């Protein structure tokens, strides 16, 4: 079965950096669309960054130029490198996956929409202090 396990969350001061990791298993990692989403208290879960099987990336406007999404196919691991973090980046960060299937064995979308992803990790807390 599909499993996504996030790690790397924690507390960081404003302007600092943090790297999140997501270990994936149970599907062909290289063919999937992968994404990072976040949910702050009292807010909807929102897309932060996604990367597809073609390594095309997409970012929310709020994180462009500060966050970088990447994947290591050999390690079946997704990363989110966060820099110049701000207090408004405080949230639970979730890893998400949409494997390729059927007539579309290679996921090639660039969606930041949560409903386009079927599998989710348990989340990791990121807290940015000012």
C-alpha cells in the first residue's frame, strides 16, 4: 500500500532555513506527481509546491523564490527546501502523491489542488518564530 512519511519539521526563526523530507513507498515513485501542502490553524489546506514525473515544478505565489521542491528517485524521497521563512509559513506540512495509472502511467500535471492527490502523509509541524 502507498505510504508517505514526512520528517524534518521543527521550530526555526524568521529568516532561517529548514528541509522537509517525505519517504515514499508502495508505488512507482518516479511516475507520480508529488506535492507539499500545508494547513495553518483555522485555515484550509493549501498547495505549496508540486513536482511531476517530468520534473516540472509549480509553486504557490507565497513561496516562490523561497521554497524549492525536489525528488531523489534512487531514494524514493521528496524534499522541500525552505529558506527565508516567515511566521506566516507556520503550519502542518503534508506530503501528497498521485501515482500514474491506467492510460496515464506517468503523472504529468502541475496541480496545486488538494483534490488532485489521493494519498497523504501524516504531516509534520513547522513553526516559525519572529
